[in-house]
């Protein structure tokens, strides 16, 4: 009879130990979930705040990128139009300067200065195109520097700011993406915990 009581008491004790262990595990998991959730929320809020602070500057860079593309297209078009015209213009100026008034009159050229000024417009246009190419190169360097700094963040899970046709999305849409990223992060944490047998 005493052995039955002891066995019953031991079984009761074992059952209570199991319940205590399960409760401890549940408390630990709940604590970890709360800490992870809080950390995730703080990170999301901080990232959102930083992004909102720098968004106007990012928008300026994207606007410059659009202008840059248009400028580069214009440069390419005008360069094709000009081709070797600047060299021809230089030769015409040399020719006009090498002739005296009588020789120019024989050629039907009455006003050397007006003709030279007209031809010089081609050379001026070419010089402007060269300056524009240099400006485009400078702006392109700035734009590429920004994108190269964003790439590691994107590789680590920060959502891309770009939508269709390399355009910058509105800040409101990006904040939604950050929120979704936070929800995805929570889902991934839960999956890892389940895989490790914590849930």
C-alpha cells in the first residue's frame, strides 16, 4: 500500500515537473517573441525615419538621373548631326582669313566678319556639347555613387526604391514596403523558431 502511494506521489510529482517545464518554455518563448517583435518594430521605425529624412535628396538624385538620360540623348543626337562639321568650320575660317578683300569679292563674299561669325556658331555648339558631356559625366558619377551605396542595403533585405522604368516610387509606397518587410521578417523569425523546435 505504501509503495502504491509512493508511486502515485512520484507520478504526480513527475507530471507537475512536466507542467512547470512546459510553462517555463512557454514563458521563455513569449519573452523572446516580445523582445524580437519589439526590436523588429524599433528597427522598422528607425529605418522609416531615416528614409523619410533622406527621401528628398534621393528624389533629387533620381530627377537628376532622368535629366541626365535626356541630356545624354541630346548630346548623342547633336554629336551625330555635327559629325566633322567643327573641323570643316575651322578650315573655312582659316580660308576666309587667308584671303584679302578682292579675293573674297571674286568669290562672291562681301562680308568676311559675318561669314566667320556664322561659321563659328558650329564650333561654339561643339564646345557646348563637350561641356555638357563633362557635366553629364560628373552627374552620372554622383548618381552611380548613390546606387552603389544603396546596393549593399538592398542585398541585406532593404526593399528597392525603384519601380517600373527605373523610376523612384512615392515615399508612401516605400513606407508600406518597409512595413511589409517587417512582417516578412517576423514570419521568417517564426519559421526559424519552428525549425529549431522552439515553437
